[in-house]
């Protein structure tokens, strides 16, 4: 799972998510971490902690926000059980290589992720020079496109389309859109190969060996 949004529980129930192995955090803003407490249901179901990956600043904020889950000596209650692993470069989950992709979210550097031929770049307002090669050869790119009006910490639709034009993935999905963008009207003006993501969308990912 990438991030734990506040609606994690309702989304997991709606779409039949029955198991959770790992959480990859992009950053620690509230809309990306506040559903973390709900992974405790997976802890109970699977009988083990959930491994969480992110940069040092994000994991420090997770530890502060959910301090009760990390407090020594707690007895009783039903708490999430979490193992935090800082990300400093590509790492393996089983036989799958996960490549963190540094991106800008305003003046803060956060992480996108590449898994096989799929990359996920949410809350993005800029891509550092060193991150472009990490996006070569993608089949699918999911990228944030907040709205048409400029925003200091998010790409607009036109800015996201510029990135898509440079990366040239086989398919592009616009995500993290706000209420300014009507779904049908926006979808109708997107170029071929670009579409709006939606709840319940399934994407086949060809994983790396």
C-alpha cells in the first residue's frame, strides 16, 4: 500500500482488501498518514506487524503522530503493530525491487515510488534532475494533477501533461485531483493514453525480477 489515507478503512472494505504486507509512505501530510491506525485489523488477521517504509523525516512524524503505537510497556488495547524502515535508496521486498523517486512537493522533497514498470508520483510540483532517469521505460505512470489553476505545491493538469510528454509512458493516470475538475469534462479533454484515476481502478504491474 502506498500511504494510509484517512479513508483507508472504508476503501479496504469497499474493494475487498484482505491482506496488507507493506506500507510505502510518500510523506507525512495528514491526508497521507492518518489512516495508519486501521492497519491493526491486518495485524490481527495476519498475526504479525506491518512493515512501513519512508524517508527519515516522514517516519519521525509517523512516530510522533502515532506515539501510542510505539510506547514501551503498553498493556491491553488494540494497537497497530508497526516496523519502521528508513529509505535511502532502492530496496527489495521479497524479490521485488522498489525504487524511491525523489520529487518536490513545494519546497519539501518527498518520495514517489517505482515498482517494476509502474511509477506513482503524488503531491508533486517538480522533478529533480536526478529523478528523470528513474522514470525511463515506464508502462504506467500515476501522477498528481490537482487542478487547472496554479498551486505552489502541486502540478496543474497542464504541468502534469508536460511531465507525461517527457516521460512517455504507455499509459498515464492523473490522481490527487480536487473538486475543481469535473470527471467527465476533464476526461474528455485529455490526450490519448492519459486518463483520470478513480477509486477501485485496477492496474496490472509487471514487476521486476
